[in-house]
């Protein structure tokens, strides 16, 4: 015991040197694992290490190892606060800094003052921007009452509103505003129609109703997208295929229409990818519970922004649910390891049968959607149908596909929710597989609608059909097929908003009233209040945004309508949250939900780009309407615009589109991809080694505690 104390005192004296005292040398702290990981944190680690070295310099030596970063006034305060130093050492650094500043020249002092002013302006600008964020106070209020899980839904909704708003500015600025200005100023239009390519039979298109029009028909047209609203900037068929020529400049409407749609989709993709990368980084850091999953939930899982007692109790239940989920998963893995071969086979057979049953329900839903779209288009396409005078029946026919899709999205997930416990998966995997099936149902329903429409437009891919022989598409049923597709997306967006409003008014609000004023009823008590399910609500937002992207080429103002719709949804969901709902006990954490929902949004974006690309490069445009009525494909407008450029620009663009440019670019991208892959593997191995080091440090702590307990006896 005495030998141990003597050796310890000797080591302390050697480390403190002639200064004496019991101060621990900074070099000892630099060897700690928590400080060794600072090398992966960028400049901050270098500043910390330099600060340790600078702290050991006597005050009388102003030319010591004072870090240059600390001489920059914009960084010194933040770095000193974040340094793992005691107050005495921070005071020494501050004094060293002041003494070092006195020795600087006038030019260096001017640089420091300039840097100080710039950092002050940046901080004030960042404060002003953060205070000007949309619904900042509302989101903080939701976070305080319902936690970060439900706040993540409203953050995601705000992101979609901003995304649609900026995209709306792009469409309005380059397509709508120029067309409206040219028409108002009555400038000279130059037609681009090639009469040899257009047949008179294919130009029969007159959506404006003839004769006396009743007031109810205007409401019908507004809801279905037909009639007077079809001849507005909302739909593709209203735009002309002309160019306005100025002195040395020509504004080509078809080219602007196509390029604006392209850059609109590219802008959405870039913003979503950028946000996905940030959220994925946060989720990888926060969701890594391989070392201390239980201790993180117990000691670091509390949400200190909660204010109400019932929200505190729900947070208690949420943490208890997560712990129960972890324990059940551990028990499930232990039970799976103890299963016999016959039990495993029977379990796999049961899961296979349930998956077959799920596929059957999905197939039935898709077939019903196919029948609804086919029947609706055929009945509406008949001009002499007696149903034209029956406005209500016509409205029901117009919204029949939307109603069938909504019914499938409401009923089939309930069946999935009933079947998934029978498969005996862990609780976390039950949530994931249910969400996956719901995503497949929603996106596949949209795919079925598009495939059905495309089959009718292209005569099921048979151009020799009598209906498609003259024009290359079915001009009898769809004289302006782009507008028909845009109308279908328009109706789906409107119906989605109407259903959201009806669910709040006719389901959630009466349920809240019944549970509140008849609490003695056992059935109502078992039913309970409406839970605010974050995954289901976000899937509805992703579905609506996918509809907007799908109709972007055929209904340019759909992004504006979607912005207005999501603003209305924000206030409706906020009202329903406070008045009718309670947070779900089984919720996602905000970090995991943000990254997961953005990945689903990227999947919806990919699905929505397929019909746009197919329409641009493959299908012949309508010859009776739209800005591309004189072209064999929409992409010919770009080829024609390139042919009018100077010879140097043409050669450059041809080189960019040639194999001589594409092959080296592909090789460079492949090398860059392999480099990133190798970098990711090196980071992964480093993370694994650090995890192993943490485990060893934990064992060292147990050993030291054991030694202390033995020595204390």
C-alpha cells in the first residue's frame, strides 16, 4: 500500500516538474480515449491540443505556444468555452492572448478588428434568420407539449411547403409570368407549327362548353379540371407553341416550358438529397446504441422540453415502451435460437402464407383501381353520354379512381395491422414491415393509375390500332392526353385534401367528443382518443408530394396548389393535434424518422420521374394542344434549339453528349465512387476500433474500481 502511494507521488512530481503542487500534467489527459478521438473532429482538435500546450507556458512568456486560432477574435470565445480546461487554465490563456495582442502590429490589429466585426455581423444575421423561420414559435410550442417525435412531422411538412414554394416561384417566373406578359402586351408571336406533320383529324379539340352553362357546372369544372378551367394556365393544353422575338432575342415558350420542368425536378432532387445526408448523419450518430442501448434510454432519453403532466406521463410510457421493445427483442432472439427445426419450418410456412395473403390484398386493390380508372375514363370520354346532364353522377365518375385509391389506402393498412402480429416478428420489425407494405400500397396505386392511363393513350402499346393509327395516340378518348393526365393528378390532389378535412371533421372530432362526454362506456374507453401516428401522417404527405411531381409536366401550377394545400394541412393537423389527438405511445425518434421519411420521399421522386421521362422521350405529343403540338417528341425542341446556336457552342454540346466525353466521365466517377467507398470502409474500421477501445476502457474501469476497493481495505 505504501509502495503504491510512493510510486504515485513520484509520478505526480515528475509530471508537475519544478512547479510543484498536485496539478495533473496535460500530457496525461491527452492520452485519454475521449481526447484521442478529437483528431477526427477537424480544426477543433488541433485548437484543443494547442490550448493544452499553451496552458503550460508561463504567463511571463507571451511568445510561447499560443494558438494562432485563439488570436482571431471570432473564434476565441467559442473555443475557450469548448476546451476541456479548468477556469484557472482558461484565465491563463486569456491573459496570454491579451499580452500577445499587445505585441501585434497595426495591420494585424486591423485584421483582428475586421474579423471581429464580420463575426458579429454573421452572428446577428444568423439570429435574425433563425427568428424569421416559418412557424418557429408554433413548432417550439408543439415540441414542448408533444415532444420531438411529433414535431418532426411538422418540420417535414414545413420543409415540403418551402420546397413547393420555391419550385412555384421557378415555374411562375419562367413559364406563367412570361406567357401572361406576352399576352397582355400583345407582342408579335411567331408560330412554329409544321402543317405537313399535323393532320386535320388530330386537331379536333374544343374543351369550352357550348350554349348556356349553369352555375353548378362551374363548380363541377372547378372540381374535375374540365370546362373553363381547362383553358387556363393550370393545364398543359392552354400553352401555345410560339416564340416571342425581340431585337436580338427570342423567348421560346416550348423550350422554356420543358427546361423549367427539368430544373424544377432537379432542384427538388438536390434539396432532398442535401437534407437526407444531414439527417442520415444525425441518425447514424444518435441511433448507434450498440454499446449502451439501455443506459442511453434511461439516462439520456428524457425530453426536457415537455411542460404538461399528461405529456410527461406519455413520455414515461414511450421510454418504457422502448425498453420493453429492447427486452422483447432480446428475448425474441433468445427464443429464436432455441427453436427446433420443426418449429422453424412451421413459423416460416405461416409467414409465407401471410405474405401470400398480403399480396392477394394488394392485387385486389390494384385491380379495383384499374377497373375504376378504365370505367371513369371511358364514361367521361363519351361526349354524347346521357350522364352529361347529371352533374352529380358525372362528378362521381370523375372522382371514382380517387375514391377507390383512398378506400384502399384506408382499409388495406388496417388488415396489414391485424396480420403482422401473427407473423411473430420483433416489435421494431413489425413497425418497419407494416410501413413498407403501406408504402408499396400507396406508390403502386399511383403506378396502376398511370399504367392504365398510358394503356388507354397508347392503345396498350399498339400504334397500328385504329384508334391510334392516325395520330400515334388515342385522340378519340384523349384528344389532349397531357391535359387528361394532368386532370387526373389534379383530382387526386384535391380529393386528398378533401379526405383530410373530412377525416378531421367526421372521424377525429366526433371520436374526441364521444370519449370526452361518455367516458363510462367501456367500448369508448377501450377505443380511446385518436392517436397522432407520425409514420402514417408523413406517408400521406409523401404520397401527396409524389402526385405533385408526377403532374408537374402536365399541370405546371400543381406546385402552387400543393403549396396552398400543405399550408391548409398544417393548420388542420395542428388544430386536430391540440383538439382531438394524443401522441402515440409507440413513436419513432425524430432522428430516425427524418432520415427514413426522406428516403421514402426520394423513392416517390424516382417513381414520379418515370412518366415524365417517358412522355418527353417516347410518346408523341398531342397535335391539338400544348407547346409541343408540332413535334414528334418533346425532346426535339431541345435539339432544334441547339441547332440554332453558334458553331462553337454546338460542337461543345455535341462533345458533351458524345462517347468521348461520357466514357472518361464515367471512369472518373467510378474512381471517385471507389475512393468514397474506401474512405467509408476506413471510417467504419476506425469506428469499430474506437468501439473496441471503449469496451477496453470499460474493463479498465472495472479493474481500477476493484484495485481501489482492495487497497481501501
